[in-house]
């Protein structure tokens, strides 16, 4: 059959009889079966008959077919993995990821970025919220934690969490603040409203006795240690249906502030910490000198080690800084024996000369400071455990107090102020 491309509709002419037909597979096939001239031609050319008998190939499925319900479930599982592991919404746009999953089963459909950031995100949030609320409704006693902080856009945020013994902590709600003055009255009123919504999410009108029964489920309320949060606790204590509650301060925050006080109120300790921070910053901001130091590390340790910078808002980094410098004592000493000021960073050599070289006991002092701060770091980690309860707080602080007094007494010859560690640092935090 010959195609006619310039016709008004799709047509074809039979090469044997000249009849014109619509260029449709079924119509053309039916014509060839009835065309006597074509059949006569086939008799004269038998080789064409076998070539026309095209056998349809069999499709062998090497993967399991997936139903529409299973496809939807797979998408939801992929979405949940993205949310829980903080993966980018564009992860399934990556060709390598898509090829790897399709190699397992080409029938698996991956969620798009729009689905991950839209419908699936809302559905997953609603499902998790439902499960959290179900867990809250079934629990007899609830422990509340509230705090003010800032988010990544530097906006002030009030956050509200609920801790259930044996299950852990659940984020419940946060609210971005604009120009509000977040004083004690504002904070206390906001926390009370969030508690009411937590124990009565439907907003049902309750009688006095029923409302009192709901509020009896609130076991404790934890706040930060700042003056505003402490004042908000006093306001909440005056509310009749919240007078039975245990009001506690954040132990982890209190321990971190204790770490800060020990460092800042003792010149000998602060000098060691500042020297380590300056040295770590000087190396990490000079790629060339850091590269030289790393070459020395490979020679001495057969692997690279890293500095940890101290950030006051990142708990535990103060001690991690000191440990990282102590672990590199041999490499740092060899670096300064190999390179002079003309070869290296002037900033580095100023720190080395002013803070370390002039103090012949620097490395011993560093290890002594680490030993003094280690009990505080261990207490911070213990206070952050999911199964930590209020009854552990006072014994832990008493044990920590005894440890610090023993260590500071042994080091009082290095810094006379350490003899007053309990009076200047421990006692004020203990009283809070």
C-alpha cells in the first residue's frame, strides 16, 4: 500500500489493484485479505508468505506487578523516609536514585517534589498528629516543657512540648511572635491556653469538676532558667487548677550554665580554654597551615583528626574543644618545630608564643582542666536521657558537687579561686 501524504485525510492506494482506502491498520489489513490481485501475487512469491507471518513476541516480566494501592503505599513510605531523615524534596529527581530503585522494580512510582511538599506532607503531619494526640489521651500524667527561642529566620518562637514517661518527648505546638512583649504574664497565659487545648482538643465546654479532673493530669511544667521564665512559673502557680503541678527548671540548661560559670569565673581555666579556641580557629581558617598539620597527623597517627570549636549554645562543645586540642599535642608541637613565622600564619604563631610557649605546663594544665570539666559533661548527658525523671536531679547534683569540690581542692594551687568554687559557682546554681 502506498501512502498519499497530500490528501485532505490519511489515505493509501493498493499497489496491486489501485483501490484507495483510509490509512487505518485494520482497514488496510482487511483489504489485503480480499484483494485478488494481491493474493495472486503472493502465490507467485511464496517467500513473502512466511515473512508476513510475524509471531508476536512474549513479554517475560522479571518484576512483580504492583497494584494501584501498593503504588500509593510505596509513595507514602518514600515520603515518610524523606520527612523523618530530613532529606531534600528533590531527592527522587536524582537519576542515580531513580535508576537504583527502578532496577529493583520498574513498576515502582516515585513521588515528585510537588507531592512531597504538598499533599503527602500535609497527610503525614495529620497522621502523626493524630497518633501523638492518641498517645496523649491515653496517658494518665503529662509533663510539659515550654521555652522561647528563635528560628532560622531569627524570628522569636514560643514552643510547647509534652513528655510522657517511657515514650519520650513530643513536639506539640509552636507560635511565631511578632511585636509582642513576652513577659511573665504573656508566657503564663500562653502556656495555660496550650495546656487546655492539649487536654481538651475538641474545645468541649466542661464543668468545674470535670475541668479540674482534666488539669489533674498535668504532672509537671518545665521552663528555662531565665528570670522571665521563672516569673512565669510563679504566675502559673497562682492559678487554682495548676497549683498541684511540679514546677521545674531545665536541668540540662542549668548544668550547661554551670559549665559556663566554671570557665568564665576562674582565670586559669578561662586562659586554657581561650588558648585552645584561638589555636583551633587559627588552624581551621588557614587551609594551607591546616593542610601542613594534617600531613603531620598522617605521619604520626596514620589518620586525620579534627578540631572542635566551642559554641556556648551547643552543649558539650567546650569540653570537646579541649579534648580535640589535647589529642593533637604531638602534631601541633611538631608543626611549630618545623615551620617559622615566615613560612606560616602570623596569627598562629602569636597564639603559640603568647598562650602556649610561655606556659611550660600548658599541656598538663589542659589535661587537668579536662578532668575538672568531665563530671559536668557526664551530668549533662545523663540529664538529656529520655528516661530521666525528676527524682534523679538532686542526687545527680549532689554527686556532681562532691566531685567538683574534690577536683577543685586538688587544683587550688594552680588557681586560688578554685578554693571558692562552691561559694562562687556551685552554690548559686544549686539554689536555683
